[in-house]
């Protein structure tokens, strides 16, 4: 399997405000700080994969506004291949993010250019060169499914981070090799509303061959159709901002899959440990793309938590 990771997904400019607490409906809260940070789940995961050591390409869309240039420059600075990034008429995607002093957040996304993404023949060539194709759900579902079909035809592994959560059609699920979800996303995809991770995993492996369930500060769990069931604890850290933790985890996971040639019960413990270290390392710094760790930081935290990097 090629070690190249291709990400098809969203690019947003994150407008981030920190405040003592998150506002309730109808409430105004006085904030402490404001930052504009390049983000979007697709772009974040592409930057995460590149910083974690991947040869990474990004396929997506930005608007013709000033935000689009900032988003393009951020991806380029991380060394991401941008031949698949196009500029479309209208605004770029924007995410409004509030972060409280406990590092919890709430996010509202206006898709902008991401909602106009339409894949073409040139994109098929980029996807066909992937060892791992990494997808999310902030761009049209039709294009996610199209890219997954191209990847499957070309022999690439398809990793789907099913966020934002929504029920998924069988047409897409049949193309997924590894599903990455948190507990809320898992419940929506599975249609089983329970707080028992084991029950979620049991249901999800009926839909896809392999599932990685992220558990926040508790770590992550893995299940596959061969009967493997694995749980990995997360590193113990003082969290500053968890906004990018999931994207750091997923980007690192894709890199580990590409380098190891896949994910099995035999490799899952090492892969999940390294991905958990990436997520925890990102949570030690504020912001989205600005918090995504380099490979050396992931290796250091993984070694300090679990022993030598495998």
C-alpha cells in the first residue's frame, strides 16, 4: 500500500472566542479572546497527516474571498499537495467556535464553498494515487461517496470520519474500510442510542469491517469483524483546548494505516496509541490547525505514555 494519504473534505476559517462558560440559548457571555484560525475538518486532517509524516494531498474548495487565500496558504505551509484545491464563487466556509475555561467547545459551521464541491476527472487521478483516502461529512455526501468509490476501485483503504453525525446510506458504508466516530456519532450512524461502547461497536461492525471509537479523555476502542476488541487509554495531560483533538487523532490514524499497510487486530493497539498521543498533544495547545502536532511531539508523548514507539 502506498504511504500517500489523500483527504477529500472541507476547509473553513475558524472564528474562535474563549469565555468563562459556553452560552445557553438566549444568553450573551462576555468573552476573553478572539482568534481567526484556518480550520475545517478536511483541511485540519490534511495538515495533521502532513505534520505526522504523510505525503498528503487535499481535495476541496475555498471561496473567492480573503478567507480563501488564508486557507490555501495554511495548507501549503504544512506541505500539503494542493492540486485538488479549487476556488469557487462565493464565500469560504466559516466555523464559529466558543471555548470555555474547561477546554469544552461548541461549534456552528457555515459550509460556504464546501457545499459547492463537485469532483471531476482530475480529482479521480489524485484519489487513485492514495494509499489511504480520508473522508468526513462537511462536503456533499454525493462527493464523499464518489471519492470512496474511486479509492476502492484503485485499491486504497477508505477511512471515514463520520462527522458531523448523520445516518449514512448503505452505498457509502459498503465502501468504507475503517469508520472513525466518537460516541455521539457512533450512536447516530448505528441508530442505537446507548452509552455502552461495546454495544455501539457490536452494531457498527455489522455495517463496516473495522471501527475506531474515540472516547475523549478515556482514549479509544477498536473492533473488527474478525472478533478483535481493543481499548487504549489516552495520555494524561492538562488540556488547554480540545477543538483539534479529534482531527489530530484521525489524521495520525490515517498516517499509521498508510505506513503499516492497513489496520488489523494485531496492529490496532500500536495504531490507536499513536493516534491517541496525537490527539492529546493537540489538546495541550489552543486553536485548530495551529494546535496540530509534528511527528516528533507525537512520538515523544506516545513513548512517555506507553513506552517506546512501536
